[in-house]
């Protein structure tokens, strides 16, 4: 065979081998077949690879180069076809898997509900947060109290007539009538004065007890929040300012407040505080006043150096009115149908 | 205290601007609870005379009243009240009258018999606050005339004041007028006294035995009394203030009390034997009081006795029946006294006899208002008794216990300004106080001045400087004192404990439990029903009801009741929690003599088992960083003995987890299991969570392997785990029980526990030999507990 013929026949054979490899790639049905084919094509004795050994027969360098280039191009083309076909198979395989994994999520959704915080707790926390914003800390005390903390230290000595208004529940504990269920959160004032020392900016929420027959607006067990500020230079204007700031922060900026004279044994001057709604109606909220000097002395504070004010009101009513509960007793039935509404 | 607008005007020119007056009263601390209009004329109501009354056999609740409305004709009216007799004058609403409540009077009767109008009570006409039956009119009115015109009734307003305990003077018109006059700049005049010449001296002897209880006792005799109806203006005023007119003597006494806050008591002098003696009761003594009841007396009750030592009145509370004023009374013995307040309070409370008089003595009356009260009584009685003689030589016993005429209290100008945040001068303060009768005895221009303030005798509440500061504040006006928000010098925040309490609530809520607030009072037996002891429970001395007489020592009984309640209402998925105080009795030597009160958290879920309770515990403990061991060896009473554990740290018990004892559940009619977790928050929340110290993460590979053991049921998984952890040492960085199997291939009394162990060193790659050695140590440790490696 002439040299020219040799080059020509090799070129034809190479192209033919390439086409047959491409055809095989196109006609392979799946990834496994493609992998087998790829292995076959990469074997040393595969049709294309066998030309590499035959290249030595070519006499001229130029011929070797042109056949070499042809072989490389064919190999690159086949490799690209293999890769693209592989990707095709992989894509359709993952698509099929995805299809087969279809789930109805609505069927699987488990209604895992959060529990419900009691509305009195919610009200307490909202009140606490407002006062925290005004620079107050929160103090706590026991619900079972001594006569001293509940009355005597609050300027109500044993024979004080105002004691009878508290409808106190006493306990069969210790000396008769010496241990009781606190009738207000005010005993915490004394505990705070003794343990914190001024300056004091404190609120005292908690459970209190009165010997009151339950009705739509009263419970024998209910909740109060009390505030106490003791510092140098505290005046009545600071009391009125704090009540006003609280009113706006808690009820809304459209509300205003007023203080009017009243009487409590533990404060003097004493006041009732009312809030006014945007529609002009006044609502009685609670009691307040400048801490009585005798109370400061009970708490170990010099009334000539420090002055202060205190205020207090009911929490249950806040919850009752916010949620428009008709009868306060409903709040304490522990009926889940009631609790789950809030 | 009810204040009639027109009457108030007798004390000063207050006018009739009701809104303005109400606002001023409220701003003075005399809170106006309501303002009502009285005496609005009802057209068509005329004076009629009762001719006769008759029962009808078929009408039980009404009778037939025949009346004459002035034209001589007999009208027939059905009436449901029986308090009238022939000859009485009564108000008749004629046909067509529109009543204040909107009803129109028609002739429609009952049993086919028409009614020619309606007889009216005082309430129906808006004349009196309360009424027993038909209003009986004064006998001197002209038949057929308009009732309102005949009575001289004009429209008026009544202010209902809430008088606080510290203002006894305002239980009388004069006190209210004095404050209001000072606020509005209106001159106030006390009602006039008797100007008639005193009659011949006549007196009855007064002996005060218990001098600490009665400091003043004035006994004035008045003769020439003719008992009858009061003039209509007196009756009207009393009625409008909620008091029933009785007769001219009693009414005059009541009117004086309302005007001057001085109760008086009128005895029929002829029925009083030989003078008066004021002493405390003797045990076993009794008294028939004016209301017809026999009162058993105690030695703390102060009595008015006659000269023969027989009780004739309960001092300051109520008179006795034997000396009551009657139509035959000719001479009145008028008692005007000052009784010690707490004694009156004690008797009135004990006997449940809270009268207008006792209320005033309790709060405090003016010990120097006696003479004016006597004189005023005479003026009022003289209106209906023109021949009244007030005898001279009245007995007026005074004791040392009588409060002084004036108390002098020091008032520092600086203190007024310091407390109120104002800059008032000494003079301004003096002027303000003078208007309410507080005289300044010494003053100076200096800013540091101390004023000597003479407190009038009608203000027993003002005893110290701060009391006077309050008076200044009231009259300066609370609304004028300004509003300043103080700059808190503290950092507003929750304490760490309070923050942790909110955190734990969040965890519990997120687990789906709702918050209950059961009654902290239990019925006797409730604790026992919940499997708990009642020995450490405290009882209330004065419970509202027997069923609420025991203080809880645990939150469980309350929650069990709540569960029963919800089951009875067919609620599903009942899961509740409570966070609250419990009050077991403490050791007697506790610092303040208080019980061992602590804060507890209890979670319950119906139809759930201990595995849910453990799940709660594991979530809570991991979020909150609580640590405790499960101790199943001892059982908390009330819990399932085989399905619960105490949460323990050393000797300290932190709570309990598991299921409620089925016997307890049966007691509560709960027929499914209840998961329960209880924690002592007073201990757990007080702990500061440990702050983690950073450790470098190991860069070396870890080797994981599983060990499956056959373990007898008597050996707890926790114990095996603990042994493995100890044996594994510091290289055992993770240990997990990931499978529990009971059944085929295992002995009946055993189960298989499979643990996954993860070994890793921080400074090197563990060699195979090291891993094998640790594994062997673990196997040995487990074997000691009877846990044998499965093949």
C-alpha cells in the first residue's frame, strides 16, 4: 500500500470507529450500560486505541502528527458524549427518585399547640415590663405573713380601727392571730426597705387574701401590684408623675390620670388614683400616697433623709377588663375551655 | 354621708351648680359616689284621706282602700301595703298620672273591680330613699291639693359622699361645708343655737363610773314637750338623707347629728329613775333595746343606767326600750356625750348593731361640740313645741380622759415643701390652714420656720406634722402639685431568678400545657385524698367555709381537682400546670416564725405516662440547666410506687417525676393514667446557671462503638450508664442509651440495653490498643452490675 493510501485508510477507519462509538453511546439505555460501554471504549485494545499502535507504521512525522490529532479529537468527542449522556441519565434518575418521594405534608402536620398562660399571669408580666421600662426592679415576699409586716410596720398597731377593713384570714400557726395570709402586697415594702436600702425603685406583684365572699367582681384570693420609690428628694409631684407615666405606657397615650385625696394608714398624704379614657370617663384604679414617716422608720429608713411614695392596685381587674370577662370567678374555674381562649 | 344641696346652702352660699360642687368635694377627698335628683314634682298626685280599708276574700296580697280626695266622694283603690289606718292622709296618684318610672295610672284593677288611682310610697314619688309602705302625710295638709306643693317640696340634689375614716368631722354638714367653703372661698356659718331664756334649774344626777370610756356626759332636761310629727321640712330633710322620720323629738336628735356630727339621745325623763350612772356591764346582764331585742351584755359593753343601777341604754350604740320617747312624753332628758371610740366599736361590732350614732362615736365626735348640739336640738324641737323650756343647771360631767380643746402640732415649712415639692411660705400655709379652723400660734418669716398649729377639737385625726402636711396638700389642691417623672437611679430589670422563672414558664407553655390557678385553700381530707399527709398542713383560724379551711402543702390536690372538673366537662387532651406557692408548716424555730413556704411548679397530663413526664423533665432540665438524679428507691407519697422517681441531688429533694398513684386517681374518678412532674422552684431558680468554660475542640478522629448488654430488670439503666461513664474516663466523650429490648432470646426477668459510646482524646489519635482497653474496662464495670455483653 502506498503511503498515501495508508493515511487515507487509517483516517477512514478512525472516523468509522468514532461514529460507531458515538452511535453506541446514543443507543445505550441506562447508566449501567453507559458505564460498561465507557469501560469498553477505554480498553487498550478498543478500536480507537488500537490505532495508536498502528501509528508507528506511518513513515512521515507529518502523517503521524495528523493521525495523532485525529485520534485525540475523536477521543475528546467521545469523552464529551459519554459525560453528557451520563449527566442525562443522572438527571432523570434523581428526577424519578424525587417523583417517587412525594409526600402529603398536610397529612403529616401534627397540631402541636402551645399552652396558654393564665390571663392574670399575662397581665402581671405586662405590668412588670412597663415598670421595668421606668427603671423599677421587682421584689417578692411570702404570702403567709406576720402581723408585724402586714399591719404593725405599716402604721397599723394592734388596736388600729382600719385593721377591721382588711377582712384578714388568720392561720392556726404560732401565737393566736400572729400569722396570717397577707391582705395586701404592702408587707413586701417593709421587707424591701430592710434588705435593699435606698434608693429603691421597686414593684411588688403578688397574691393576696381577704375574707370576702366571692362574687362577680371579688375573690377571696386575688392579685395586687404595689410600687415603692424611696430616694432623696422624692415629692408628691414624683408620685403624680409616675402614675401618669405608667398610665400612658400601660393603657395608651390617650389616657391621663389624676390623684384625689383619700386615706390609708401607711401613706400620708394619701390619694386615690383615677385614669381617664379618651371618651372622658374616669375609672378608679388604685390607692397611693407619700410613704408615712412611721412606715419608713419601721423599714429602718430615716424619714428626715429620705422620702418616698407607694401605690397599688388590683391585677385581676386589669385582666378581667382587657379580655372582657364578665364574672371574675370564671378566671379561677380552671376550665380548659376558658383557659384556651387566651 | 348624704348631703342635700339645699341644706348645704343653710351653711353658706354654695349655690346649685351641682357639677361644680361635686368636683370640688371630690378634689377635697370627699369623693362623690353619686348625685341624685329628688323632689321632682309628679303631676296628678294629690292629698287624700283614708276613709276605711277592707279585705277581699279572693285577694290575699292586696286590700281595698276607700279614700276621699277632697271632693267628698268615696274613691276605691287596690293597695298592696297595709300601713295606713282610717284618717291617715296619703298621696293618691289620680288616673292619668305619669309616675317617675314612666307608668301611667289607669283604672285597671283586679277581680273585675276597678281601682281609681294608686296610693304611693315615698320611693315611688322619688321623695325617700327607702320606704316601708305608703307615705303617711302630715295631718294638717288640705285634701285634694298637690302633694308636692302641700309639702313645699322643691327639686333638690343629693350628693352621696364616701367619707374616709380620717375625716370624722365630715360625717356632719358643718364639717363638709367648712372644707368646701375653704376651697371655694365661701363663708361658712354654723347653724344657730337656742336664744330662749333658760328655764328654772332642774337636773338629774350623773355619775361616771368607767371614766376611761366616757369622758363627758351632758344631761339637759327640757320640759313642755308635745310629741308628734315633725314639721314637714325636718321630715323631708331626714328622708332625703336616708333616715326615717319618727317623731319630733327623735327627728330633732337625728337632724342635729347630721348637722353637727354629734349624736344625742333623748330619754323620757319621767321614765328614768333617779339620775344616770355610766358603767360597764356585768356578766349576765341584759338589756331590751329600742328595736325590741334582748341583748346579752359583756363586761366590755358600756351602759347607761338609771340611779337604781338598771341598764337603760347601750352607750353610743342604742337606747333602751324602757325609757323610750312616747306620745305621753312631757319632759325629755337629752344625753349629749363623748364616748371612747374603740369601746363603742367593739360593742357595735359584737352585737352587729352598727347605727348612725355608733359609726360617729367610732370615728370620733367633737368633745367640745356638746353645748352647741344641745342648743341646736332645742331650736329644732321648739319648732313643733312652742312651750319648750330648756332647764338651767344641766349636769355636765367631764373626766380627765376628755381630749384637750386644742392640740398644738409643730409644722416645719421646709417639711411641707420637701414632701409636696412646692415652695410655700409660712404665711401662705397659715392662711390656708386658718380657713379650716387650724390656727397658727407662732410664725416667722424665715424659710426654716416652724409653725405651731392649733388643731381644732373636731379633727381628732390630726396628731402629727405629716397630718398637717396632708391638710396643706388637700387645700392647695392635689391637681396643683405637678407631675414629674422621677429619674430612677436603678437599672430596671428582672432579677436572674425572675428571668429564669419566665424562661421555665416559656418551656412549659411550649410543651403545650395551660396554666391553671386552683384555690390554695383545700377542704379537710383533700390532701389525704391526694395521697399526702395532712400533718404538716396549716389550718385557717377563720375560713370563709369549711371546704376552704386548709392551706395546701402541694400543688397536686388542686390540679387533680381541676382535672376532675375538666373530665366532667368532657375536655380532651387535658394538660395543665401551676406555678405557685405552697405552705407546709415549718420548724417552729424558723427565723420569723413563718411556715416553710416555697414556690413550686407542677405539670400534669391526663392519659399520659411517666415517659411524657420524663420528656418534660429532660426538656426543662436541658433548657434551664437543672441537674438531678432519678431516685426510684424511695417513693414520694401520692405517686405511682413503681412508675415514679424522686429528683434528687445528694440529700436534697428537688422534685418528683412519674405518674400519679392509681389509688389517688380512683379517689378523683380519673380512670386513666396521669403524668406528673413537680419541681421545687425556690431551690432550682435560685441557682445561678454555671457559666461554661470554653474547651478546644478535638482535632483527632473519634471512634464509636455499640455495646449491647443483657441486664436484669432489678438493675436500673441509670446505674449501668453511670458505671460505663466512670469506666470510660475522660476519653468517653459521649454515651447514649439508644435501644431497649424485651422479648425473644432474653430471660424473662431481663432486658437488653444497647449503648453507643464515643471515644476521643483531645491531644492524639487513640490507638486500637487504647480503644480496646477502654472497652474492656467498660465491660468489666457493667459485668459487676450483672450486665452481660450480648453476642
